[in-house]
C-alpha cells in the first residue's frame, strides 16, 4: 500500500495503512488495489469510499468504484475529499458530484519546527506548562521500544480507568484502536515516544510516516492532572523523532469542542479541508 500512497503524496490521515488497520473494527473498511490505485471502502450503515490514491487513469478507477457501489445496492459516496481531489473529480466528471463540507474531519497539519521551538508569544502558555513540568519532576523522554512498550500499555490502562466513564462509547472505540495499535506496533512500523516523570510514564504518542515530508500522529495520551505532560510529549517527540519531516499531521478533531480548541492552540500551518462527495445520480 505504501507504494500506492507514495504516488499521490496526499497529506490526509486516511492514507496510512496503520491508521486504517487500527480503526478497521470500528469502520469495517475493505481495501484493494485497482491497477496503480489504492481503494478503501467503509462498509457500515452508509458505505463510503476514500478518494483513491495512486497513479494512472483516475476516471477509470472512479467509474469502477461507481459500478461497485451500485452493484452493492447503495449510493456512491466519497469521503476525505480535499479541494485538490475535488478539482481532479471535476476535471474528469464535471458536475457529477455534490460536495458537502465536513468540518469535523479537517486535518490539523503543523510545521514540525513550530512544534519543536514553540517560539513566539502565541506559544507562551505551552512554554510555561513545560517549564513547570521540568521544574516539578525528574523527567526524561524515551523512544518506544520492545523494552518499554509494556509501560505504555500499563499507563494506557490507568488512563482508561480514569476516563472511560466520561464518554463510554467514544472512548471505548478509541481504546479498541489503541489496543490494536500496541498489539501490532512493530509489525505496523509505528514510531512513538514516551515521557516519564519520577520514573512513571505520564504521556506517550504513536504515529507513522504519511508522505516523504509529513508524519501522522495517530495517538497521544497523557494524564490530565500532570500539568505539562501533553505539551512536553508533543515537543519532545517532534524534537527527537520527527526532524526529517517538514510537517506533522495530528489528524481531525471529530467535532469534539475540547479537542478542537487544543488543536487550534498549536496554530496549524494547514487546516486540510475535507468534503463528502455524493454522486448526483444517486440523489
């Protein structure tokens, strides 16, 4: 799949195998290769396709997806459709789709160096939280390895006990994806880091390469009562592991107000707009 993703270099978080894999029990996605294109289809109550990544005759692959949708008895829908993808669709099938903005699915993409330096007045609060953390705890950063991944899993279990009651359904789905990520961490080629405070893991993060110049962070967890834990894992992971990437995609906010506020507070360089595209013949 990475070969097909590399042809397009799309920055949307849909275009990593690891992300698709860990969330598959929730979205019931099916993936296939069509010539030199990657196709992913979610098979829930409203089946939908990711805009295809790859190279070659786009019109041919879109028509094949349309035939698959109608052959399965459901409307043809695409999700994760960026402005770039919309332009490509309009070039091959002008006027064939209706587009609906999907704000909850916009990806937050940051300059890696901004996450590392946190320079300027806009990051003053982040620097204050980090300074407090560094002054309060005997701390250090570690990459996730076979030697410490169990510590991350134990920290995650503790986080789960503290937070599950707040949003049982949403958190349960996320935790299922996290467990799947840890169970297959090394096979999926994930990269991650953790921060210890007084010997205890208080934060960790996990992701994978998205494009040649963009990393995608899939999971980030910290204890909310440990001031500075979230900003320090964000900064230390970027500084220690992501120097080769110009950008970091920290995915969408899913419409959660608190998460949206947190992601905006890091001032994304790109807010990657996404839409749903519905074939007009099915309306």
